[in-house]
């Protein structure tokens, strides 16, 4: 192996390692923020609410809003809660 190839490999490994450290997993905290928003609006956190917040985390905001409005939230409150998840 040539020295330049070895250096590139080491640098690539370092970059990947730094990215892994710099971007901590925050899924639980974001979903929890969504659930807290729902609870603050006076709606109990049920399995449907947990599912809605999880759906929002993966990017389906309309699906989240639809589920939360079905659970008794206003459209504006549901939108606010769903926007908490994908932060």
C-alpha cells in the first residue's frame, strides 16, 4: 500500500469517527418533546400519540397532525407538537 493511500484511509476514518461523536442520537428527546407538547395541550399521551410523534420524527408531519387531531388536539396544537419531533 502506498503511503498516500494509507494517509487517505486514516483521514477518512478520523472524519467518520468525528462525525459519529459530533452528531449524537437525539430521537428519544425529540419524540419526548412532541409528547410533552401533547400533554401540555391537555391530551393524554396514548399509544396513538406516541406513534404520531414517531411518525413525525421520520418526516411524515401530515400523518402526525392527522393522528393528533383525531386524538382531540386542535390543528394548530397538533402542528406545533409534530414540529417538535424532527428537530
